[in-house]
C-alpha cells in the first residue's frame, strides 16, 4: 500500500478533477491524505480521502483566490508564500509521521510543491489547465490591466521569494516556483490531441483526459427541441447586462435555455418562458442533453462540453480562458462570440446550431478523451512515481 499526500487551492475547478483520481487510488487500497478546505471536505471524503483542513492557515480573503489566479499574479504569489509559511510547522510535523511515498499538488498550489522539495519527497504536478511551458505560455494573452498589475507587483513578489529562501525553500527565481520543466512528472486532464504544442512536452507529462465520474460515460437521448446551455463559470460571472441580452437574444427562439448565473448573483425577477435560470446546476447532467454551450471557456467546462460532443460558443473572461477559446476555435470545436449584444449572441448560437461540422469535430475530439485513460491512468502514473 502506498501513501499519497495531495495539496490543492480552495477552488472547485482545481479540486474537482482530482476527486476521481483519489477514488481510483483508494479503491486500490492506497492511503490518501488530502490537505484541503471545508467546502471540499465532503466530496473528497466520499472518494475515500482523509481530509486535513487548512482553512485557518489561509491569509485574509481566501474566497477570492480563484480571481487572483487569473487577475492578480502578485497577490497569488503572496498568498502562496504566506500559506506555505503558516502551514510549515504543521505539515512538516505531520509528513514526518505520515511518511508519504509521493506528494501530488495542484500546479497553482505552490506550497505543495515547496513542501515536496523541502522534505525531499517525490512530486507529481496536477494541472487542471493546459500544460504550459516556454512555448505554450505565449498563448496566454493577458489584458492590459493584468499586465500592469504583474509589472507593479514584482517588488511584492521578490520580497516573498526572499522570505521563502530564508526558510530553506530552493526558489532562486520566480520560475522555480511557478514553472514545470520536461523533467517534472505532470498529470494534465486533457488529451495530447487537444493540448496545444503537445510535441514540446516530454513523456513525463501524462495527458489522461478529463477526470469525470463514471456516470458521465453516455450521452442521453436528444430533446424534442434544442437545449442551449449558458454559463460564465463560478468566478467571473457577475454580468447582469449580458444575461439580459441573452434573454433578448433567445427568448423567442424555438429552443429551451438553461442559464447558470453563479452562486451569489440574484435570480432575475422575470425571464422568458423558455428560460430556466439557476444559480448553480448539475453541469454534467445539462451537457448530456445540450445542443450548444455558450461558455466562458474554463478548462473544466471545455473538457466536459467536448466529452459530451457539445459544440460551443466561446466567450472567455480571463487570459487563461483566452488560451482555451483560441484552441477550441483553431480546432473548429466552437465559434468565438464577437460581442455581447443580443444580435451577436443570437447569430453565434444560430451558426453553431445549424452547422453540423461543429458537432462532428467535437465528437472526434471526444474520442481522444475517452481513450486517454482518465482517472485510472492518472492513479497508475502517480503510483509509478512513488519512492
């Protein structure tokens, strides 16, 4: 039996893909200890993990971490350094007792990587976005505000790097903290066919496809009329004017529309009769019946749409999502929305609904997902790297 320690940030998009990997490991009799946070405890425990809650060790405003990942890189590094140092005594003491054979840490959960280095434990990176190296990083197109914040934030980053070195962490430069090279064992939750510039990554990158529950294996029967699904995800979703434009664009369409507006956003007082508006939906269940998905292009949403063969209208909100949208458009899996007006929304939906090529190309990509190995392959990859 192997002992595996997982670390992740408090974000659903980064935690969810690991749940089925944990389940695959514990089903084989291996012991998993997962350093996580209260909202994710029940789901991780249901997969068989022993969950260690880290909530008290986060710096202020942890609920905004998802936004820092895409919007304020200096704040992310500050939070990661502060969390590392706050957790240091606890984790080092517990790791000495647990004696893990390997540490698996999310690519943005820098403290998991730092603990693996300091404790000299084998390390596997869990990447819930595309894999990024010096070549694919060029696909990220930060917006002007993001670039300005990055430049202005460098002094803050440098101060935290000095502090980490003083505590014995081997981070001479920023890339030591944030970047993997071709010698880093890395799990990526997509297929090599969907990954941009896949040829630039070594065999130490395991492209395992989406990590989804077994119940998502089959698409349900077609609806009597098309089902359109709209979601801007769980992070940058406060956009009431866009939702009103969706009402105006699709309210008279001979189709059913499911609109997920995000938790914390108030439900509208009224909506067209063909709309079902919710703060949160079972996305896998909706996608299993959808004809088209208007999406913010988060990696998990993109993977799930492709898995079910659902063509997309692409409306990215952050630079990371721009990279996903660019790849989907390049492969002909979706159509980029050129603006948020009712006419633009209506026309983009019409084009994707009426052109069968979008669905055909998406279904071919879905085939590469199904043969990539999924959570079972990810589990095998982790076990093969244990000390």
